[in-house]
């Protein structure tokens, strides 16, 4: 989550917030003079309708989620799903004795995902819901580390060894957090040339006796491309034949694990590969559920050390739990089960295919403008990245992002990680709810900006060095 510093200094810190007199007119406590302070609790209560309208007005300054082409997170669900979530908002997911049916729905979702990802025996696969893929990745990493520690207890009887985890430089930041939090060396394979994700041979070369695993990403956040999971596993198979090292693979399928099973059925990336021991996904991304819910699954009980599972009884009953969070809402789990029932395989296939079609159409339109070069086309994840074409020197991707924001579109511009820090791109994420009609509006807005951008004398620079207006 973001870290927020204290409030603004000066007069604004002391001043209260003005409230429209209409809001407070019927307030029996504060009357017309209500003015809640900014940075401390008010001295007294406020009428519920006044508080509601006040907070609602503040939130009007947020962006339009449907025009946010930066986020992977679901921004639209059916009214029935929203109603179901509202009915479950008070249910605590951890309290399985009080809410046994919610716990049952969680287990059904785990089994459905195990079947979708070709676990050898879906009924015996083990998994859990989480608050999102970040937590799921932490749990998968902890399982890898503990399995390594148990396997090497004789070599390091007193501990002290620092294990390592191999990954591409394109991993989501949660993997860097995991390595930092749990004292694991992050061995990253840098990007090279036009290769923007993990290289199988380079990954195998970084492995040694203290490697707890290799992370592969099914759908890179940088450009939407799939990493070659099967090739990585093959390289590790060859490594084991040469050295005896048996290195497991985790698949970070935050987005792709809910795309590939429906649109790329012949792609082998999941538990069909014996070396894949665990997979995670985000239910609140292409799982089509509002935030926040994720899923972590292991091939079998052997892949998750029993000592990481805690059992508590002080809420009643016996509750095995493996999660970083204890209390968390059950509403998102109910919504995930609703979505699985509502769509089924064919429904998911139709929704994801539509998102991919929109992405491919949009990338084709951008490529045809002549000012941009496509890195990807949205034909894996419905996500693509593009940069300015050679010869374009009057503006850069940061200028494009800034100008699109003036039209209400949020399209991130950023630099790639080592060794391609020289490459800066724009990325578009096409989600359910971003229609072909909206894509056409986006193309029209982008085209209309180009003449003025071409007349610039040069790039204005990164946004942190240039004052920009706040537009919606």
C-alpha cells in the first residue's frame, strides 16, 4: 500500500473543510456551521447524510476507472455480483466455524483452479485465497524457502545461509519485496536487446545449491508477453542431469493464468510441467472480480511444508490457515465463485477473447499512425507496449502520456529495467469493460494530439520535472 505522510503544512493544516450549507441544514447537531477539521477527529458527530455527501464530494476528484488503461485490476462487475458482495461484506474469511459455507466456496474455487491448471489430482491440490497476487507470491516464496531449508538442514545445521531466488528483471515488485523481507538474494536476469523477459539458459546458469526456485511470469507487467515457462523447465531439467540440482519453478500467473487456459489451450505452462510446484493468480485482474482477491495453489500437499500451516481454535473449531493476513473479507471469495458459475469456461473464453480482440485492434491502429513502434501487440495478455518510432524527436512517451491525461486517459509511461533502461514505453491494458467503441475514442484522441506534439521543439522531459495540470 502507499505510504502517506502527514498533512500539508501552513494554513491548510489549521483550516477546516468547508461544507455546503445545504448538506448541514438538516443536521440537528452541527446545523449550518459544521466545518470538520482536516487532520484530527472532529469534536462531535455529524449527521450520516452530511458525512456521506462530504466524503462523496471528495471522491469526485478521483479518475474515471473505465478510462484507466494503466491498471490490471477489474473495474466493472455485474450488479448481481455487487449485490452479492454487499451481502457478504461483514463476513470474516478467517472465521470458518462461523461462516462454513464461505469456506466451502473458497475450497471449491481452489479445486476449480487446480482443474483449470491441470493439477495431477485437483481434489488433492492445496491452495487458499489471498488479498491479491502480491500476498500469494509471498506465500509461494515462503514455501520455496522452507522446502529448501528442510532439504539442506544437514548442510546448515545452525542456519545462517542466505538462499537465492532466480527471476527476470521484469518481475512485479512484490518479488523484490519478498526477497527483501525474507532475506533472500534476488538473482535477476537482465533484459537484452529485444528480449524483454526471462532467458531460460541464463536463468539456469544463475542456479546453485542455495537456489530455492525460479520464478516465471505468465504475462509480464512491462509488455504483456508470456515468459517461456516450458523452456525454463527444460533448461532446469538439463541442469539437473548435469549437476543433480533439482530446482522447482513457481509460475506468477497474476494475469496470464486466467487468460491462457481459455485462449491458449495448447500452451504448456502449468502443472502439466512436473517442475512447476506452485502457481498464483489475481482474482481481481483477469479473474474478473473487484479488488482484492488472489489465489495461491500448490501441486500437492508435499509442495507446501506442513509447518507453515497454522491451526487456531479461539474462534471456534479447528482452522488451518496459511496466509499473511488473518482477518479479511469473504465477499471477494463469494464474488469469485459467482464469476466461475456465471461464466463457465465458454463465458470466460468469450470475455477474454473480446479483451484480446480489442487490444489487437487498438495496437494495430496505433502502429498504423507511423509515429510509434509496437513492442507487443496484445496477442498474449490483452496488454501491449509501444514507444516512439525512430526519427521522432520532437516529443517522447512521457509527453504522450501527459497529453492523454488531459483527455481523461491514464496511460503510464515508464523506463524498462536493466539492461534496457534506455527504452521508455507506453503501456495499454485492455480489461473487461473497455469496449471497442472506447478503443476507437482513444485512437481518435491520440491522433488529434499528434499534430501539436510534432510541432514541439523537443521532449518536455519526465513528468516529475514538468508541472502538469490535473484533468479528468
